[in-house]
């Protein structure tokens, strides 16, 4: 649900959080992106960083450089404007990402088929059907949270998470897809694997995705996966820029 | 680990349980999923640096619980701060909060934990390590920063960024700046952002009960044990930013403190966030440490942080 009024609350003694709703949806995320743009443009005194997520924007500040009241008033006013206006996404890109949904690259495919009642062809068909939206990066460097996921593909988290996922694992749960940029622990169900890089320290972009991008997953064979993987050293290698810049 | 102008000063004979190079951290990249990392006790880190006249943000070695064994490759001065892990230079015991000198081939080692959890070792100019996104801190769980993106290993050579045998007067921190003895820690918190997702009795449990740091504790976070905190509306929230020091309460009702290498987003309710001025005490809380929480207002939290650092600023090296 989109709240009628933005909710502003402290998140500790160095951050304020503006929340616009309580669901993972484009409608709730739209004012989050609008507020990010407004705060970036205005750059209020004491702003140290902003973290946009599904339903909220967390604004970090340095209390030695700004008064809490001043910052809060400015945010309230900007949050009202963010809710009121339609945001034209500037620089929103559509990126085509190869994913292998076969064999060992998709260790949870059997579970997903069993749980959803779909065939693996249907699962892949749905997951590659249309562009998803990149709502946020989080958890670990470069990890995108992508959605909304079609209802038919919603699967529960694992009872006990894997201690090691595979780098590039594409995983789904209720309402979202993530891609694990490195072998971290993870509790979502792995539906496939991408050979492309998601995080690169010596690349000026640092991460393949930015919040607000769109992504279209494209099914590739195990053979094509290996071919792309052997070439994909840098961010954007093996990635198709379908639109945007 | 080697930069131009850096001077090899220490060889790692034994790495210890978890020793890593840390500075004041790498803020500004949480929107890309990059946690700050940095010293778990920034106050002690800065003390170790100021004892040597280093910049506050110079990188020091953060030594956790079971310390390393290090051989000096040349004569050098160094400073120790933070936890008392029974440091010794060859056979000579060294107290934290002071500057010492070593000759080539002397060995710095650590023994039983006497107080605290993390000791800091600084050298002139700070330790050399690649500057990545404005920091030399090791981000262990992401595999970058510090010494090759990892904790120390046997055979590593650590270098410093200034002449190691600097002419620095032996000095020690005054008693009131040293780490307090172990004991129950009162951590002050700003309530929320999801305190309204807990029942009244859940809030009372959180603020009225003793908790204990468990052994499932590291630079990402600490799991606490203690009375179960009751939710009123389930533990799940839409994934959102996790500030440093957030007290997250998942479904089993025991708090998890989110620390320097936490995941930058999370989907569990946060009942409160620890104030910045108390975060260094968290970094020094060993497993078994008792914890109580107390709510304060934000302006009070800001004042406490200012005051804490003013005490350190007032201290000057004897000239």
C-alpha cells in the first residue's frame, strides 16, 4: 500500500528514513526515486549519503554539519513534492543479461517446478518474458534486488540458507529476484546463473546495476554460458545495452 | 600491501584469530551494497594513531581476541590501544594505551584476554595498503581492502608509511581514556524505526532485560541471547537500509546488532539503533558480555558523541 502521507522517522542518530509505503511495488518505489532526485539536486547541508530501497529513502547526515530540525523540515517538504509529481526517469537503462537456466546452473529448478507446478520451460519463459525493475542494491556489493516477480514464480525462502551460493547465481523468492555477485550465504532459490560481472572495484561504475535500471534476462545454453564467461572480465562484458545510456 | 615509499616493518609469524588492517572506514557507498567496514572501535584506533602523531584515519592492525605473533624486520616505534590482550615484546609485558620501541628481530605476541575484545597496533604513518574508495579498511566479507582483501596470514609482511624509527617520545594515555574494565554495558539507543511493530510487553522486555553477546558474533553483527522480544505484527519488513548499530529483531525474538560489515539492506524489524557514541563499546564487547538498552533522544546522542571526542581532543602528547 502507498501511504497517504510519507512517514519520516529517525534510523539512529545519524540518519532519517522517509517511507512511502509497505510493499515492493513500482507505485511505492516511484516517490522513493523522485525524492532521491530532489535530495541529490538540493544537496542539503550535512548530507553524507542516501540509500534508496523498495519503499523508503534513508538519508544519512553529519550532525556537526546540520541541525536535525532543519534537515527534517527540508525532507518533509521534498517528500511531499516527491509524492505529488510524476518522475521522468533520466538515464534509466534496459540491460540484457544472459542467464543459463540448465543443469547445475539451476540447482533449485526441480524444487521451483514442484512448488509452482510449472515446467522448467514455463519457469524460464516467465523469468525471461519482460523487463524487471532494479529497485535497490543491497546485502552485499553490487547485489541487485529485481522485480516485481510474477505471482506464479513466488517461492518461499529456504528453511536454512545455503552457506555458499555461487557467484552469479540468479535466485528468486516471494516477489523478487536477486543475483549474488559473489559466493555469499543466501536463502533464495537458485533458478539460474549469469556469467557477467556485477561488481568491479577498478571500474568507474563499481556496479553493473544502479537503482532505477531495468533488466531483461535472456536464456542461454550451458555452452554459450561458458563462452561468455571466458570473455566476461569487466563490468558490461557480455551485457546487452538494449536502451538508454 | 606495498606502496611506493612504504617500509617493511613486520613479518607475520602467526596470524591470530582474526587480524585485519582497518581505518575509519569507507562511508558513502551503501546505496551500492558496500558497507563501511573500518575499525570496530574507532575511538581506540584514533588513540593508537594520535599516540604516534599519525592522522586519525591512518590504518592500524585490528587484533581480535587471540592475537598474532609478529616479528619486527627493523627497529621501529609502535603504539597499542584498545583491548588488553596481554601483549609482550619478547618477554616484556606491554600495557595498552602507550608508545613502545622495538629492535629488529624482536617479537610482539599476545596472550590471555584481560579486558575488551579488540586491540589496535599502529606504526608511524600507518600501515600501507591500497586506498580503495577512500579507505584502506579490510572488508573481509566482500574480499577487498587491507592486506589483499583478507585477514592476515602467516608470512605476510606489513609496511608502514613513515620512517619506522621515528623520534617519538614514549607516552601513555591517561587512565580515563583507557578502555573500561569488562562488565555490564549500558547501550543507549534511539528507538525505531520499527518500534511500533512490537507489543508493549515486547518493548518492556527489550528495555528491561539483560542480554548477552553470544559467540555468534563478528564484524558483520552480534547475536544476543536473552528474553524473547514479542512482535505485535510479525518480524518482516520490506527490505530497507540497515544503519550501523541497528538492533534487528528477527522472528525468534532475540536482538541482532548490525555492525561494520553488515548487509546494507535487510528485511527484519529494527526495534532501535545504538547511538554512535556507544558503538565503540560494542566493538569491545566479547562473547559473554552483558548488555542492557536505554532509550535517549537524538539531540542527547549528538551531545554524548561530541563530549566523548572532546575528552580525547583535550589530551595532548607531553612536549
